[in-house]
C-alpha cells in the first residue's frame, strides 16, 4: 500500500514554521541564528576572505569557523586576534574566548570520464524511439531517432 500525498500540500516555509513540528522549528531557528552570525562575521572579515569562511557552530565562549582550504585558513589565523576583539563588541559574543577553525573543502562533483563504448539501450527504448521517429516531420530529427532505434544495445 502506497502512502498518498496530502490534498493540500504545504510550502516548505509553512512546514518549517509549523508549531506542530518542534524539531523543524528548532532546526530553522538554529539556521537563522547561524545566518545572523555569518553576517556579523562577514562584516569583520576582509572582502577577500568573505567567500571562503562560514560560521559552523557557536557556544557562549567559542566560535567554529569553516574555511574552504588551508591557504585561506593561514590568512585567517593572522586576523584571529582582531576578529575576536571586533566580535566581542557584539552583545551575543561578549563572552567569546576562542575561535576554532575547520578546513572543509567545497564539495565538487567530478564528471565521469567519457566512455568510448555506447550506452546499452533496452528494446523498449529503441521501440519508443522508432515510434516517435514515424510521427516527426523534421527529417534530421527523424533520421537521428531511427539511427538510435537501430542500435543493437549490445556492448
């Protein structure tokens, strides 16, 4: 038995703010808090570092900043004392004692290398391509679909 979708779907914003979902509310509040901290942090950083640093976690006495590589981390370490002084001027950072850093390179998806062998097509796909080719008026597209349908599907 499959679960049916609600008749009146809610937007993501409504779900995140819904009082019936306290866990989602807590996550939303935490994300909003980190976003505000990141805004404060970005105001204290030189423009060159802004895109490479992000507040990850904070406690009353410690702020953890993620940096996307060791080069930017080195630059940031030279500025730690000044950043601490500037952040302590903000009420929410009055007790801040330490800034920790964590290097987390940005996630990149490497494309798979192109294969010299054609992909395998099922007989169903080939039949659909052939059926579509017979209904198309454009001769170039029709020829391409017929060529696709003619592939054997074997490697």
